[in-house]
C-alpha cells in the first residue's frame, strides 16, 4: 500500500539534503569564488593577512564546489588556430641527417664522398661523388626506415627513398606524414592545455576541429591577445654550436647553417650550425630564479639523454662559444669554461620577473611542435556574459512561475507537492553540476529551462493515473498506490529515450552542445528521482497524518 519504511525515508531526505548542500555555494558565487582563489594562493604562494581574510569569506567546513561558468557567461577569449603540420617534416629530416651522414661515410669506399645539397624542407637531397655507388646508398638509406606505427599505416615504411643520377632523395612517406600530422595535433593540444592550466584558468575548452585545427576557449581571461601571447609562442629552446658572430644577417654560407639575431642587441647576428646539440624536447623542468647578480633568470634541467649529450658536448668544446636559442633568437652565447655534467643550467638575459616567470611556464609546458596560425579570434567581455546570465535567470523565473501556476491550478494540493519537488529538482541539478565540476554555458541554461518544463511530466502521469484509479479503486489509499505503480513504466520509458538523446549529443557534440546535453541528462535523472521518490514521500507523509476519506486530484 502506501507504507514507506523509515530507512527509505531517511535515505531519500538525506540525498536531498546532500544535493542541496552541494548546490548552496552557488547562491553565494562571488564570495565562495574569492575564498577558493585565496586558499589556492595560500597553498602555492604562502599566506598573507589579505589572503587569510579572503579565505575566511566562506566556512571551510561547508562545501565550496562551484558550477564553472562557460565563456558565454563569464566572458573570456576564443581562438581558432591552424597547426602548420608541414613544419614538423623539416625537423624530422634534420634529425635524420646525422645518422644518414654517418652511415654513408662508413661506406665511403662504395658511394664516394657525399654532400647535402638541399636547402632544408621536407626532403634530404644528397649528392654522391660516385654515381655508381647509388645502389649501395639506396640500400643504406632504406635500412634507416622504420615501420609506421599506426593502424592505417600497417605494412608501410616511414621513409620514401629514391635515386636519380648522382642525387639521393629521402622524404617521409604518405603514411608517415598522416601519422606525423595526427601526432602533431595531439601534442599541440596537450601542450596548449598545459600552458593554459599553468595560469590557473577555470575550465578551458581546448579541442580538435577537423584535421589540423584547434579550438581554444578560455573563460575569465582578459582578451584574445593575452591568450595568444600565452599559447602562440612556440618556445623552442635549442643549444647550437656557434660558427661566427657578425653584423651581417646574410652571413651564412651553407644550407647547414642558420643566422639568428642576438636578443636585445640590434645589428648583431650569430651564424650557427642548423642541427642543435640539445633541444627543448629534452627539458624536464624550468623555474624562474635569479642569477649571481640578482637579475631575473630561468634555471633548467634536462632528462638523462639530454644531460648526457649536453655534458659530452661541453667536455669536448671547452673554450668554444655555444648559443642558447629561443624561437630563432639568440638569448646568449657564453663560452664553455668547463665540463657541465649535471644536465642543468641557467638562462640569463635582460628579463623582468614577469618575463622570466612566463618563459619558465612556456619551457615547462613544452615546445609546440609546429607554428600556430590564428584564423579566428574573439574577445567576449564580462558585461556580455553578465547579460547572458541575467537573460537566463529571467527565462528560468518565467518558466518556474508558469509551471508552478499550472500545476497548482490543475492538481491543487498535489500540484503544490509537485512544485516543491520541482524546486528541489533544480537544486539537485546545481548540486550535481558542482560535484562533477561541470561548466555551465548559455545552452546549458536552456537545458535547465527545458528540464523545468519536463520535470513535471512524471508527476502529471502519476496524478492523471490516480484520477483514473479513484473511479474504480477501493479508497484513496489504494488509488494513490496504484497510480504510482501503473505510471512507473511510462515514466521510465519516456525519460530513458530522452536520456539516450542527451547521451548521443554529449558523445558526438562539442562545446555548447555538450553543455546542453550535460544539464539535460542530469535534469532527467533528478526529475525522475524527485517524481518517483520525493513527491511520493510527501504525498504519503501527508496522507498518513490527515487520513482523508476522499481526495481530489
């Protein structure tokens, strides 16, 4: 009949209380946000009186999780970037050249002397002094090829090798290019995400679009230019041998040399070997610090392979200069005074404290494998975000008022029970959003408004069923019990189909579509819970106390 065990009543009200408690911080959003930021700053930067005051704005024993506001509600920056994947091919070829050169030199008796004649790019072109040695050179070059490690490239090699007269040409195969493009995009995504996370922004959206584009949306950041300054720098650190120093930007005499300007010294250029001794990919840590003169600097540390190469080079070239190059600019070119075996060092320059901190962030996050070209950039101001929030609030209030009025006019006291459950339902949605750290967007607010309208459907099914049972059942108690039992299957079927749609939208959609799917899916779960358990518990509690002989629904 209508009996609900005590343990079940306690469980239902406990779940409701927990959900509403989790949602409570959102009613004091700015205060809780300031408190959370202050506590995070105390953990990382230490305590100050101002930070302690800010942290005390919200009690530490209460939940402090907030629903993160998306770009359209908080304001921020939007970028659409295209990754220049072709840049990676040249790096791959430059990395292959030392191994190919050594292998061909070991077979000098068969192939003669060799000389690289290409100007860089996606291919290596080597000229042989003895064209009759081309078959042996092809054999050596093909021996350097490796199998492509992707499913689509099974059975393929990563290098295409061809010979024409006295010229040997090596380039990446089509299968390897496709695999390299995919790796480059994935690596760029991860590095951009790490760089954005380093500055503590909340819930950025960083995802791949198409084959070679990346969508970046960061709420709370000042402008698109600020975001570009953070992620648009490749921050490629290399250590290159120095050939000469001059004031001529065209001093290079070979395709194996590059000319880079000296930072903060206009008119000074260094001619360097193109192939670096160590690159930033082998960096494992970088931290802002100060040099022996108290000037801002950046300390760095290599992984074991980088430390070994760095140590070997410094041991063999004591007294020679070497250049520290960042993004095709020479930061400094010190003379090697002694063997540096530890794999660590310091970068000095005319840095400010902010510049050294920013450089450390970029180096620590890693070098972007390829240049980014920004195709679209947009800044959404906080005022526009606030307008969106106010519009969403008005929509929710209007939906609330109309639904509450309709339910009360249609079902009387039972409609009041449904309205109370509806208020609880919205609180539970925000509690779940806070618990999982979801991001609320303007389409997400639309999902909540839709949920408000859909949430009463289950109660309407139950109440209409109770009306039918009152005509035939023996008494109101039996009618209420049968109404809930017979409406259950229709409630479950209707909500399961909608939940499936929400799941598909979440899996296949992106950005705002996923925000809508999250709030819709959570709203379905909470509305079914409140209709089947909360509303029923209120009806049963009322019936147990009043024991009416007749009821009107």
